[in-house]
C-alpha cells in the first residue's frame, strides 16, 4: 500500500467518529450554525491528540464528501466551473442559456450552502481545539490547516458572491439569521492576513505518512491568488517567489498521468482533493464525464473556441502557423490538446476490452445511438481526468483532483511580474512558462517574446490550456482580467458537420463554415457576481442582493 493510500485509509477510519462529533445536524439546518445536539458530548471528546486528529480529518472530509459530488462542490465536481467560464457545457447547462442566472438557481443556492457549511465546520473545530491537551506545535499546525481550509472557502465566496458574512466563530441560530455582509475587500483582507499568519506553522513538506495534508506552499499559493485578484502585483510576485524558493515543488515530466490515480505521488500538486479507490472514491471522472459510447454520461462537452486555443506544435496559434491544415485540424497541435480532449475522428481510445484501440466518433448522431443525448453534444469531450484503462468500480475511482499545481505558481509569478511592470527577461521566461511548456511529455518550443502586450496574450492562453478544468482557475482568470462578458457572451459551436455547408441538408443547425451551432451563451456585466440565494434573503433581512438581480 502506498503512503498516500495509507493516509487515505486513516482518513476513512477516523472520519466515522469525526462525523458524529462535527457534522450531526441539530434541529435547524442554518448554514452558519454547527451546534450538534445529538452527537457525542463535547465534554468527553475534546481531550486527546487522537480525538483532535479525528476531528481534523472530519474537516478535511467536508471538502470532498462523495455523496454531494454530483452537485456543486469544491471537490472534483469543480470541473463544472468550465461552464461558468464559457468553454464547456455541464450536462444540459451552459452558463445562462436560460437567459440569466437567478437567485433561485440550483447552482447558486447549492454553492452558497456548501461553502458556508465548510466555514461553519472549520469554526467549530477552531472553537474547540484549544481544549485539547497536546503538543503546542502540533496543535498550532492543526489549527493552521483548518484556517487554510476556511480561507479557501472564503476565497470562493468572495470571487462568486462578493459581499458575504465574515464569520469567524460558531453562531447561535439567532446570530446566524441576523448576520451582516462584509465587503469583498474585507473578505480578501481577512484571507491574506490569515494565510500570512498561518504559513510559518505549516511544514514545508508533510511526512510521507501525512501526504495530502496542507503544506506551507498551499497557504502561500492561495495568498498569491488573493493578491492577484486585488491586482497587488508586486506583493503577489514576492509571494509566488517565496514558494519557488522553498525548493519543494517541481514540474513533473508527465502530463496526462498527473490527473489519474497512477500519477498521484508527485511533487507538482500543491493542494488536491484526496480519494481512495473503492473505499472512498469518486464517480465524476470515470462515469459522469465519461462519453456514453463507453458507458458514461456525456456530462462535459467542450466548445470549438477552446479547441482553437491550442497552438500548433511550432508554438504558433492556428491563425498564424503554416502547419495548420483546415482539412486536418487536429494534426501537429500542442500535445496537451490530445491529453485534454477526445477529438471526433482523430483520437485513438484504448480500452480494456479493445486493447488495439478504436477511433473516437463523438458526433451528435453517434452519441445519440448510445442513448445519452443532450442539447450540448459538441463532438469534443473532456478526457483529462478519465482513465480509459481503469477496470475497477467507476463509481469509486481513486484519482485525486488538483486544486493548485506548481504550474499555476510559475505562470502566476510571471503574470504578476508582467503586470507589475517589471523587466521581462529570457531567464524569467525560462524559469516560468518555458519550464511548463518543456516538460518531457509536452516539449513545446520555448517562449522568447518579451514585449509585454504580446506576452500577455501568450501567457493567458498558456494558463487556459495548461490549467483547464482545474479548480475554477479559468473562471477566476477571466474575471480578474475583466473579460468575463467578452469570453462567455458568444455563439457556441461544436465540430464541423460538413465540408460543403452550402449544400448541407442534414438535421443539424450549422454556420456558413459547416460547424455545428449549439446555441448562444448570455453573460452580462452584473454576472461578475452571482446573486445571493433567495432562500437566504428570505430569512435574513440584513442581506442586500447584488446589483442586477432584483
């Protein structure tokens, strides 16, 4: 058994008691309240280091609980954030195809509830950990880990809803229902202060028996995200440089395997949701997003403009490279295209029952034959997290889901230096973007562009294709860059249906170039913030709805 799987087993065993203590519901389901009334008495629990560890594992569990994975979570189902960034559909939902996002939308309500439950359970732990008699440094580390998780939830809250209640302790029901909102700036100030304070209490590297627990690099990386969101570029650059100076992380030579169970034990992933096959697995990667041709659900279909973003293997965009052939559009592309997507008529899929391989045919008509259809079938399907040779229970796969990778740190350092107006040198490019592009499995040409305007576009595209479908990164990026409406509000296209659009008489709606028209995405300026859920406005008169949703 690997050390990481051993750690996951510890999580599973200790979770049972932690669940009883932390998560048993009382008579009220308020999102800010964590007062269990039918659990083990606090007076006989918060006493030993073992009990503190069990409670800590319970907090971790709340960030990846399996039974909620098909709704909107901060676990592996964060893949669905690609729909909010406008480059893929999630089942039959793609951004605001129903005209606009409403305060009653299931995504809006579920995300709010999930995040505040995480916050409240972190608060409950922090309110009680000081009761335990144990080594002070171990206690400080446990508290720091939970404070990181709380800050992680608040980062999501600030970047989606904006002004939200800033709650640092367990509330009574009355306090929860009369809480007031803090501003986004206040939330971000709190997160940065928390992460700055807890970083020294976290180890640079966890021992092998505790792999998966929060390290110092995770706290610094989240701090960097917050500083970038506030456009504090010099501070962000210094923060990211401090991670690099830890000499803890490195770019793995692999790419596709980083997102499968086989590639978990690596030094590139900084923070991830943890899973263990069979005992504590997930269904998202092997069932929900799996193409129905191979027994899945077709949950994530990708749009043409994302496919077009991948450059040719000479490093040039398809609009400029002499290698691009419209008749053979997938040839000679950045290898990450092939690792990320299934491409109709091109990708060879190797399965346990078809070891010789089969060409993927994902056009709408072929998909429909398998019985799993939908309005968003595009012919481009996500395979980044799919392990096609996996023969176990597809509902309980053990592959982890990276929330933060070292690749993001290097690209964020370069962006922060660029936007701070610092000099861009070839050495800086080689330390950052080129280290990623030239990982052994990818081996793309190095970037040599030092002109800020030109480099900015190269860097933004690199972030998109390298970090696609990971932890909402693309959504946070286009929001930070102020191009959310521009990127999302568009006609969305799928694969090319015909080479002779003028004489096409088939069943699909196509444009004048023969590409499948899936529909229109709608995004408005007020969508930079999501609406406060109507259910919360109904119970708390102190809450003010975000502009544009009244």
